[in-house]
C-alpha cells in the first residue's frame, strides 16, 4: 500500500505498536485495528498457547486489517533465546546469546527462529540484543548479551540480523544507545549511565552503528538516563 494513499489517522497509527490481553482475536484487537489504526501488534507470553493458536491469531489479525483497508500489520515478538523468549516448546528453545560460540551458532539460531516465526505469521523479531556487557561489572545484560567485546557483539549480532532478514523476518537491534554498562532494570527503576558521548562511541555504540550500516529493520531505544549527554531526558 502506497503511504501517500493513507489518511492522517492511518499514518499516525503506523507509529504505534500495541499489545493486548488474551490468546484469541477479540474486540480489543478489533478496536486497535479499526479505530486506532495501529501499524503494529506485539505478542507476549500471555498471548501464546500453541503454534496453531498463534498462527490462527496472526491470520485473523491480518485478515481484519485487510477488511478495514489497513496496510499489512507488523506482528512482533521478543524471541532472543535464553531468558527472553516468548515462544516456548514445542517451538525451538535456545540457551541465549552468551552461549553462542561462533557465527555458525548465530546462523542456526536465526534461520531456525525465522522459519518458525514466519510459519506462525510473525514478521518481526525484537532481537538481537546489541548491548555490550563488560566483564568487570554485574551488568543487567550479562545473561542476554553476546559478550564484552564490541567487535564480537557486532560479529554475532550482524549474523543474526542478516539471516533473520534474509528469511523475511524484520530484526530489531536493542537497546540503543546501549545498556550493557547499567546494573538496574529499567522496567523497575530509571537507571543512570555515567558516560559521555565519546565513551559511548568507543564502546556501546559500535554494534548499533554496524547494525544501521547493515540496514537492520529497526532499533529499540533504552529507557536509561545519560546525564553527560542529556541531564533532563532519558534516551527513550
């Protein structure tokens, strides 16, 4: 669908990614699509039951969007492997990014995940994590990051991005500009990262710059304060 053919309401809705409660297509989802004109739906564990249920749900979402003259929706999920994986068995279960030993592991994860997401009707994976977790601190991302070396994180992360997107799953690099050097959970409190822009460019930002150069489909922002850069507002 040509963006020029969309109404102001539809264009505004394309900027929204919204979740909902329940495992079935329901009036709440209809409201999001028909009235709010959202451009994207995110699925969480509360929406997941079985592979067939997820597929039927995604098909119903897209059919309703078409019936309401909406562009095809982005349907997104967090499927990093390890700690953060909304799809459990019988979907493939992976140990997570820290367990990856080489690019072959990254390729296998990305291609397997892409095939399963595509079959289920999901077209965006909110992964990979491109945060760099230092060795010398208890990083909040130590169990989710590829490692402590920015070049290594880029190498594995770009492999995941490439192989997800080659198989028609949009990848999203997260959590820009990097939360590997934070120790608190931004879902609970607002962390503060005491580094300046030069510090970030030499470490945290490297994998994100590489991701952008590789044309990653999306970037997820972090909800973290960087007072050396902006003392008033968080990155989000």
